[in-house]
């Protein structure tokens, strides 16, 4: 994600569909997703969020001129199964995107 100078959360252009394939989305849709620490157990409170409804987009605060790179766990579930995956979400340094 590029640097933005305000403190709003911005969409990262990735969502649950970027990582999980649901072969029966019509009858068994993903009902919930959340972000946790990389261990997939501990709560995450570091400024990365997942939307409360499909397609469960991932958002983050992007107002750090030096950028950041965080490992997190994305957990999604439907009525039958819960799946998790460790992902990396980052904000580029403002010099790299030319918008300082």
C-alpha cells in the first residue's frame, strides 16, 4: 500500500478471495474473517483490519512515512470449516511511491 498522510484506514486491494477458494459460495458462503497475530491465536491490535462483510477486504493505516511490513494471520470461516493463513501486509516508504 502507498503512504497516505492522514490517519484513515485504506483498502489494500486484497481480500479473503485472494487467499481462499470457496467452491460452494452460493450455499456455504464465508461468514466471518478476522486478523490475528502471526500465531493465529492471539488478538491483533496493530492497525490492520478486515471488513465485516464479503469480500472481507483488508484495510490498514498508511500514514507512516518510513513504511512498515507486518506478518499477520487471516482467519475465515463458513458454516463447515475455519481456515487460516499467515500473510504479509505492508505500506511502502513514501519515497518509494513518490508521494511524501
